[in-house]
C-alpha cells in the first residue's frame, strides 16, 4: 500500500501565491502525471511531496501518514531529477548504492540490490563508470536505478525526459512505462509535454496558474475536456476553436460561423439562440467532403508520411485538419470540409467552460 | 562544373594557411614567459656565485665555478633550522585548517537558508576590505593582551582571521554554482548537511580548493609584516624574517642572500607543482546535463 493524498495544498513565496489549494488522491500503484505549462506549479507541488519545498497550507499524506513536517529522507520516496543529479565523483554503482550506504546497509546487501536494479535497466556493463563517461540516456537510466535501489513507496519524476533528444525520449517513455508495469510502484510524474502525459499516465492532472483544471484518465480528458484550456492543452495538433453564434433551438440549433456558413449543432447544446459560443473540433474530426461541406482555403500542406496536416482558413478563422490519407493539394487551393458534429465540444465564449452535456 | 579526382586530391594535400595571429600570440606568450622567468634565473645563478663573481659578471651569466657552499652558509646564517621549522608548523596548520573552516562557512552561506544569511555574508566580505597593515597596531595589542606574542597560536589565529573572508567569498560563489539538485538528491538519499558537504561538495570543488590551497600556501609561507610584529623572539621567527638577517647595514653577501631566497621559494614551487594537476576543468561534467 502506498497512496498519496494531497489536501488543500497551498504554497506562497512571500506574499506571492504559487498553489491555491490543490486536492489530489493517488491510489496505490497508480501512475499519475501532473501536466501544465511552465509556471503552473506542478514542479512545486512535486517538490512539496518530496519534502524539498515547505508546505504553506494543507496536508500531504503518504500511506495515510501526514508528511508535512518530515525530512525528505523520512518520507520513503525517491526522486528522478530533470538534470539527473548524479554524483560526479562516484561510479554508477556508488551512485546507486549511496542511499543504502548512508542507511547503514551491509555491503553485500547493497551490491545485491544495485545488481538487481542494474539488471532491470541494463546497466551491468556500466557499473564501474563515472557519470561523465555516460550518454544522456544512460545517465537517465542510472538516475532511475538510484531510485529503484531504495525500493521506495513513491517514485517522483521531475521532467525526466526533457533533456533527451526526440528519439531517445520516445524510447525512455516506453521504458518508464514498462518499469512501472513491472514494479507497480506509485509514480508521480511531472511534465509539460502532453504526449508524455497521454501515453504514460493512468491518471492525468492538468494544472494552470497554481490550480487544477481537471483530473481524469488520458482518454477521458481528451474526449471530455472540462474547459477550453484542457481541450487546447491535450492533443497534437491542438484542438481547433471556432467562434460563432447559436441560431435556432434544440434539434434545429445551428452554429452561425459568419462568412463560412452554418454548422448543425443538433442535440449538442441547450443554449438559447443568440448566445455566442466557441466550438472545439479535434483536427482528426474534420474531413474533406466529396459533396457539400463548408468551403475553406488551403494555407499550408504538411505531409508527415503517415498523415497529412493541412492549415486552412475557414471563414475568417484558421484551423488545422489532420487527414489519414495522402492528398494532392497545394496552398491557395479551395476545398470543402465536413465537420464531424458528434465530436464537437461547445464552450462558453466568456468563461471557456464546457457547455453541453456529455 | 565537374572536378576530377586528381584535383580533389591536390586540394586535400594543400597546406593550411599559416595563421599569423596565432604565431603572434605564441611569440607574445614566449616573451612574457621569458620576462617572468628572468628574475628566477637571476636568483638561481647568483646563488651559486661568490661575491666577487657577482660583482664582476653579468647578472644573467651562468656561474663558472658553482659555489654550493652559499647554500650551507645561508642555512646557518639565516638560522634556517629554526625558521624553516617554524614556517612549516605555521603553514601546515594554518592552510588546511583555514581552507576547511572557509569551505564549511561557504557551504552554510551558499546552501543553508537561515535568517541573517546575507548580513553575515556581508560582514565576512567586509573583512576582505580592510588592509591588514591598518590593523597591525590593534592586532599587536590584542594578541599581547591574550599573552600569545611569540607563540604559534598568536600568529596562526590572525592569519586565519585575515585569510578566511577571502576564501569564503571565493568558495561560496563556487558552491552557489553547484546545481541544487545534487544536494537535493543527496538529501533524499538521507545525507545530512555535513555528509553532503564532505561527500558531494568537497570532491566536486577539488580544483578550486587546490587553487586556494596554492595561493594560501604561498601567501602564508611568504608573510612578513604580521610575523615581524607578532614574533619577536628569534627562535619563533619564520623564513621571511630569517631572510632579513642577510640585510646588514655594512655587509652584503649576494650569493648567500640569493641561496636563502631559493630555499625559501622552493617549497612554494613544489606545492604548486603537486597541486597544479588538480587544476582540471570539468570535474562536475556528467553530474547534470549541461
């Protein structure tokens, strides 16, 4: 059992608030990712769990025990830092065994645990090397090994993949996920990369401005974002937002996009006619229509091989379309688009909050 | 346009152009090195000449008949048995102790948050701004009132007091540059501040500690004014004070004087040669991505 409970956690730097009362429940063995833009307070929250930052208000409990006043070493956690933080003068084996050495563990026991962790991470041939003799990916693995050796209740990861190149990042992403499936230890992971969050997490916590915007499973957040921030933050390319006015009622309701014409909103919104709303449409929910559809002008064509990204101008607004098929289009051409009405997300244009049910 | 394989080959064999800026830099460097080494050559050559030879030959002429007796003569006349021993005792205690105290103070000032930290740092920095010459008279009164004149502590303690602020200043700014994640990782691993200091910071700081050790050794070994005031008994004199024995009003023995200078300078040169290998950059490379 290793749960983490965060209750009304607040953090002030002097008079400047960084976290405005955050509540998160993390179940045993859960892989939770805190995601959000720079300065949203996610790293601060993680460091508060680790004991590296003081807690101004609220409580943080690990396994039912409030840890607010405990030193980092007494919280039974292990942390992997963005810049690895390996001890430069020690070998890989010494780095991994340092915590056990300080705890007074017997030498053969340290060796056994270091060898076990090295085995999991494929570090056996590197055990006698110094950090300077390792590549970025290897250093990252040593940092994880240092965490595994301690067999903690909770692993904390602070943007561990940010310093790796794109290809290595994908590889390490899979390794961390495989590691979690193998060890089944509770993980709290901080990243600003929504793809990392979507691909690895059991549960995502989206944060902005020191507050939680939404908590849920990756697909739940993707399909049912609570507001425009969450909708725009998750997904790549990002969700398109079209501003328009609701016309008609209930089943006959339409969204008037101005020059671009009208799109049916049948059953999607229960707003009075005349209300200004913003409709969010995922790039993959738009297709090129064979007949009919809304006319648009192609601005940029970006083929990625597996799919094609189109930037188009629809009415006065620019949106992105992702097509699974290959198309022969050029900038300046006109196309007709069909929008998948069922996957519309309707938001209040004033508050940015989601409007429709479901 | 096409290029034949032969022409490509010719191009590859062409000598790179001589970089005249580089040549000029090397020439300047050699000249400066020559200027710096000249006094040393002068001292070594003179230390092996008799007084007559000093007067009759050029300063930079090598000794024709090396007079090694100058060294044994200087050793006796300067009472090097006593002064060398005193200098070794004072330097061997002061330098490592001062560095250790400075490093601990610098660690606390750089890495431990406590109220009044900035004020404390300022107070210590203030110590670097007062020239010790101004303090000589009050220093004498103070040491005298503690009955420490002509004792090792009587000179080691003031040396520490005047040496530490400068070292703290250098070390704390170096420690500040060490990524905070290193000490945070160690804290999570269960290390106390002292363990972090000893096991993480000291090894990482070897180059700067070596540099400070060399500088401090040389300045302590050669210190004259404070020793002159605080050590009045000839049996407590240090090497630089011993050298003054060669400066009689009517007697000048340049051979012996220079032999004494060589013997005084030699330990500092040896310490430099031993520790200069720690002047390697990038000792922290690999600790964090950078």
